[in-house]
C-alpha cells in the first residue's frame, strides 16, 4: 500500500514512522512533511491547505490510504473532498470535525448528549462577558470559540487577567474570526488525561492514555503552548476510571455525532479533567494530539494500518499495547509560544529511535529551526522513571543555543 500523511509536525513524523513499520505498507508520503523525517517518508512539496493539489497527488501516486494530521485541513473539508474523489481517507468530515472547530458547538453538543463537562456561557458581547465573569468570579476559563492552535485559552485567576483575555479576543480581535465569540467556562480541578480513540461511526477503539504538559515552563508555569512533552501510560488512573471515561464520554460522543448526521471517522481525542465527580471534558479534538501521538503510538503493538483498514470495513480489531512506558520531551525555539527566530542552526541532536521532528528546516546539511516546537525526543523504559532518566540524559547532547525544553516532564508522578 501507499500511504499519505498530511501535515508536517512531530505528530505527522510519528504517523509516518508508525505506517512505515507495517508490512502492508510499501511507501509513505508526507505532505509537506519536514526535512527531519525524510528517512521515514518521501516529502511532497504540497502544503496542507492545498486540497486540490493533494487530491490530484493521491490519485497520481496511487495512494491507498490518507491520514490527515492537523485540524485546519479537516475543518476546511479535506476529507469531504477526498471522499468525493473516491479516495480512501481516515479522518472526520468537516461536519464531524466541528466538535473541535467550534468550542460553543462542542459545549452545546455535550449538553444535548449528557456528556459531563463544566458549565459555560457563550457570548460575542464584551460587556456581557465582563458581567458574567464578575458574577461567576475567578478562577474562570476564557476561550476563543474557534481554532487558535492551543493559544486561545486563558485560565484566569484574577478579574484583571480575565478582562485582559476578553479584551484580546473580543475587542482587539487577536484571533480574528476564531475569536468572534468567547466561551466562558467553569474552572475544573483535577488531573488531566488525554484519551484518544480510533473511531468509525459508533465503533470506538480507545487507545492507551497520555498526559500532556501544556504550559511553557517548569512547574506548569508560563503561557499555554501546543504541548511541551507527554508520557504514556498515566498510572494515576486505574482501568475502571478509564473505562468510565470511554463509557460516559467517548462512546456517547461518537453515538451523538452519528445521530446528528455528523458521523465521525478518524481519531477522536477527549481532553479530560479527572475531577472528584468523575471525568469531565475540557475539549474534544478531531485528530491525534501532538505530542500525545509521539508517546502513545510507539506503545501500539498492533499494526495501525491493519487497525484502520479493518475498522473502516466495519470491524472492531483489538488493540494490543506494550507494557513499556514512553516519555517524550519537546525542544522548542527560545521565545515560543511568543515570537522566536527562525533559521538558527542546531549543531548537535541526540540519536534515538523515537526522535520526532517538527519545526525544522535544513541548510548545508544541518538542521535549522523553522518553527516553535522543533523536535521531540522520547524514550521507552520499563517504568516512566526509567524512560525519563534516559530522555534527560540524552538531551544533554542537544545544542540548546537556540532551543529550550522543560526539565520536569512527568513531574506529576516522578519527582526529579
Ligand atoms: P484547551 O486548549 O481547551 O485544551 O485548554 C488548554 C489547557 O487549559 C488545558 O489543557 C487545561 O490545562 C486548561 N483548561 C482548559 N479548560 C479548562 C477548564 N475548564 N478548567 C481548568 N483548566 C482548563
Ligand atoms: N496536545 C494537545 C493537542 O494536540 O491539542
């Protein structure tokens, strides 16, 4: 089979690597991919918003299966267009991906289907938003309604922080159309769990859980990012708690989407807060998490290609997971998630089976920075502690003149 992975980040490198291990797969293409993954996939110079170009390429190259990594092309109707062209694609249609594309849609959907989540209010009116925050008090969570690459969320602990976030979104229009409305959410307390599943209609195959680290700096300080590191499994939660999250959240979400004529195929991701009252949804995503994919897929012993094909043909294959733990640390450009320089040379990068590249370019045979999150280094271990020790030992070999990484990935369970 020929497989096409759309996107060019660490998640897509991991997807390409996972497909490349399958005996069923002969060729993996990535569009656009990145120079760090060229040993795993042939990178095609097509951007992930070039739907016509990608459909044409998939036809010409006789691609048998396409997987879309990022959310933006899903919400732009990439899967709809592939399906119209008669191409096999594993991902949600634009209609199904709305569960990620609009936080207000997702909240109302959860209410309709009794899926546990925090209370909320949606408004486009700044004055009304301010009054709501005054009435509810802090802490309160303020989110731009649409896609904002993980940067549209403020957990406000003071009225002032809340007001600044509301001004940025509703008055300064920092997020453009994505910030036409805000969602004001109840602040949920607990441990976070990222729970993803392979989904086709009402068939839900849950994956091993992962925990992301969203804040930029050690001790969960600093601004929210796309994710600075992750690990799997998440031993804070036992099987019964995870089963409950599947039963009360992932399954009803798949069922609800199917019932509303938005039947979901692809990866459904529930960002959960495990509260004293049980799991509650922070957000849904319509794709693999990044960096969650980088630590979950290396633990998948089943052939992902087989799993996807069987699922799409109406089966429900069992997923086999390795007992080994995987822990991964992101190295990002200094300044991320704010402004950062591009084109800075990275003189040394450690070697690992699980080295996944994201925002890198290549110049004179050397890697240079080309984005916020540059790479993720992960290691396996008999325990998370072992994996963590190996990762940080190896990261000593990374040239950090232009990069930084968190020193405490895994700190909720392991103290260093
Ligand atoms: P999101 O982009 O919606 O996943 O939000 C980013 C991060 O903000 C989450 O991973 C949480 O750490 C935090 N967050 C979002 N919503 C809430 C909430 N309702 N209560 C507490 N923390 C939240
Ligand atoms: N790591 C969180 C996300 O991919 O949205």
